[in-house]
C-alpha cells in the first residue's frame, strides 16, 4: 500500500518504507532498522492515544507479545508504550495472511489444512504456556510464513494471571471478531480462558477448508446466536479433520481439548488416555467431562463422517449459556405516529412496516412510503420518527422507505424514494431513489447517496396506472423490496444509474462510490441483487420473446471489487431463497404458482442439482431458515421440508392466518400474521408450542396484499411488527 502524506518518515528511529495495513487499533507500516532488518511497526491511531484505558491495553499487548517466543509468532523487536503515539515493532513476516490467501486462491488442499491445524495448535501451546490468551484469533491474524503459520496481533489478548478485579476485565465489553469468537466471549466475557483460542482455531480451520466460517450468518446478531446455540456448518471439511474441528467447536470450554491434546490427535489419530479419576466421596451432579469427548473422537477417527455425526448428537451440551433479555426489557407494544399528519399532499399513511433492524439499544423500522422510526428495545419508547420524503407531492403514489440492514457504529441503512413534481409538466413526477445511513439512536442522517431516478406520468387519477415517461427500466428492483441493496462489511452494494445499468459499493463512512460495475445482462434480462448467508449475489432471469422464462443466472459477487467470482445457470425463472449447509437454495417462481422442485447450487464446486419435492407446494411462499426450507400458505399451513431430499418433515396448522417469514431458533420456529398473531412451533414435529393473540390497535393496511415485516430476535426478546406502523415484543421463553 502506498504511503500517505500524513504518514511519518520514521518512528522510534526506524525508517518507514510502506503501509502494510490499518486496523482497529492503528496503522501497520513496513519499516527498516539501521542494520537493514525489515520490521512490521504498529502505530496507535491518534484518536486513541489519549485514552488511558486504551493506552493500558496497548501496553498489555506489548507485554503479552514479549512473553511469547518467536517460533510461532512475530517476535517483538522494540516498543514504546509511553510515546505520544504508542508503537511496537515486530519482526516482519513476508507472505499473505490466511484470510487474504483464501480469498484470492480459494480453500486450502487437505495436506496444507493439516499443516495449518498442526502449526496453529503448536502456536497456541506456546502462547498459553506463556500465560497469555490471544482472544482474537482469526484468519487475518495468521500469517502463512515459509516455515509454517505464525500468529500475530495480540491487540486484545490478556495475561491469564491478571486478577479478576482488574478494571479492564470488568468493563463487560465483548471484544473479538464474531464469526471466530467462542460462545463464552458473548455470554461471559469476564471468564474467557485458553479454551476460547481453541474454539477460534476450529473456526479458522473450517474457513481455510471452505472459504466461510462455521457459523456465518446475515448479521452479527445472527452469527452470535449461531455461535452460542447453533450447529456448525462442516459439510466441506475433509473427513480426516472432522474430529479435530468438532472437538475445537464444542460449546462448553471444558469440553475442548488443549493444544497438546490436539497435536497428539493429529499425530496418533486419537487423544491421549486421560489419567484415572478418583472415586468421589459422595454422589456429585453430572457435568461435562473431557473423557467422553476423547472416546467419541477415537470412534470418529475409525468410522469418519458417520460416527462423527453421531458424536455431535451424543455430546450436545443442552445446558450451555443462553442469551438474556435486553437490559431493562419488559413486554410492550407501540404504534409510531404518522409523520405526514396534516399534510394534504402526503401519500396514504395506511402502510405497514416492511422491515425492522436492531442495533445497540434500538429497533428501527421503516414503512414503505411512510417513515422510519426508532423504538427502544427495552420499553418501546420513541425518540425519533421522520418521513423518508420530507416534501411529498400530490401526484406521487408513494414515497419510499425500507430498512435493509445495519452498519458499523450503530447505523441502519434505509432505501428511500423521494418524489418531486416536474415544473410545467402536469401529472409528471420524478422519483429519486437513494440509500441512506441513519444513526439508530438519534435519527441523524450520516449520509445519503442518490442511486437513480425515474420519471412517471399518471394515467387517470388517484392511484391510476403509471407509465414510465422516460422509457427507463427498473428491472434491477428500484421499487422491488428485496432487489435494490445488500449490506456488506465495507458498506452497501446498491443498484446504480437511472436505467439500473450498474451496481456499486457505497462506503460505510461517507456513502462514496468505492467501485462500480456494469450489470451483465441481455436485453430482456430481469436482474436483482440478492443476499444469502451474508454474501451478495446477482440474480438475472432471462426471457424469450413470448415472455416465457428461459433460465436464471446466479452470480457470486466479490464485495471488495464487485467482480463476479462465479456464475451458475438454472432452468426457468427461479427465486433465491437462501443458503443451507454450503448450498444456495432456489425454487421456481412461476409454473402456475406451484413449486415442484428445489434447486441447489454447491458453493464449493458450483454444481447445480435439482431436488423434487415429495409434495408440490401450490400458492406457497418459500423461505430458508437454519438449513431448512419452510413453505407458508395463505390458510396458515406451514410445511417443513428437507432441502437435500425434498422430503416433507412435517406439516402443521400454525393457527396464524397469512403467515409471514419464519424465524427459527434451535428448537422453535416462529411465524406471525399481518395483525400480529404469533405462533411458536416445535422445529422437530411442527407442534404448536405457544401463541400470542392478534391485535386490532394497529389497524389494517388498505393494500389487498398483506405486508409481512420479518420478525426480529434480540437475545430472548422477539419483536413483532404488525398492523400499521406497530410493533410489540414478547419473551420467547413465555410462549
């Protein structure tokens, strides 16, 4: 990376030659000592240097790194924790970090995976013997050196021997990178020990084998829930490493092997025999013991995948930590006020929320053509509400507003549509589509970026048919709820251009266009942006001259560049439902409204397979939740289907009319109606385990088609949007 004008020429007497990268704590430079030795020199960001707690934490990083030998890490050469901008210099390790290597070259082959697992186990043994816990082990912190992997960046490590009363261990902060964090880092961060690094080791090996984490989900909240309660996705992990990975990813810290035991497992094909345990003097309560896991691992090595699957069932910890409710939570229900009240030119206020998103202590909801509003997660209090279109026009049918994701720093992303009358052109309105970043706690607009415009002329009055006076094509979903924008780590990938001929990445900080790519479609293609498993895809359906769908292309997008990584082609017009166990799941959206098959796309090989449904689903809407396909029916019937066999696992009368998108946990699947009636069903049998009644205090939408906002789960608090701009919340444990 090129140096910037603001970068120093030297630090601590070391000459700066290049930028290696920038992270949460500071900037890392390539530096050279007087003798010519190359160093990686980290300089703390200026805004943190005056933070006493941060300075103390950096001092600990230096102390921790110095305690560990350089055989498996980057040894410390020099440091100054008291400098105006603290810095630390370590030996420079040439090569790529594991995350960059896997993104560029794909998953590691089996032999290199085994070397990686052994090298990292050795590194953790060395780190833990020095009394240090890394706590942020992830692919970016693993360098692929010529002599084996090296662990770097002890930025949030802490020495095991620090007293529990230490202020920095009592802050309650959750620190780490969610896809590679352990369950205890979310549920009891004060009690994190060496076993947390072992869990991260297992997650890293899965990533190196599959190019995805074992608990990847669409949002940090979902990822955290999966880490604490979910089953890891290990489908593409080589059989010989499954026992190693499964043991690392056990939920309870005491059930995970030590690095020494993992090395023995890799060398001998089994864990060492445990020392005999003395008989207790009196009966003691049962608790997880490592002996059981050793026996399971040995059996798994003999029978590979089949027995490994049994190991999961036998050793599942049903008494592990669970989420609590948001601080100060109690049941509540609220209706947001109409921000257009009293404005005769306003669009109709009779619209439901279309989506809500939770971040920090806020639940932010947006109504299609109505508003965005903030509810406190704890008590539903509203601190702000506003129209997306501050100056609605008389000729516009609707404005637009839809929350579609969250960003860093407590930001929610909203897709908006502002309508503007064209002077001297009767009944002509220009709609400006935009992506906006809004501070969830205050409603302050961080940035707004116009992504396209379209001129419309009304034929008739009051909701008559609209025609596009400019001939613009909105095929990429400018007005389609789920096809316009997808949040990614660096910002938002959005449709772009007045004819939706581009898609672009808008930066999270300022909404600037970081890259822009042309949509690769034919003249009659209908293209939309989609998200599955937290990754962006481009879906393009092609049509013949007679209007019949011929095929659909699903293209995986590289969020960093916008380039298409690979494309799979499926027959007819198919909708992307989601991701299940390393496969994209699609189903036909035509065929006389009857779904007869599922289509699977393997994310590793990109091979397309078709699975015939055991029972055709007529007039049903399909969803993927926790590796399972659910079909909802207008009558309230809910069908649970295995996506890999097409077998109907169960069908149930949910008691919920017009059920919306299901929300599944490990043992329950929840559905709600437009009026707020809620049902919780057993995921294994479909039995209705609990219900909450519908409500009439929110009113009903004037639309003939019910609007379903997905349910939002924060810990054990379930938030149910219903009626007109209304939300209520319940404790899922009380259903």
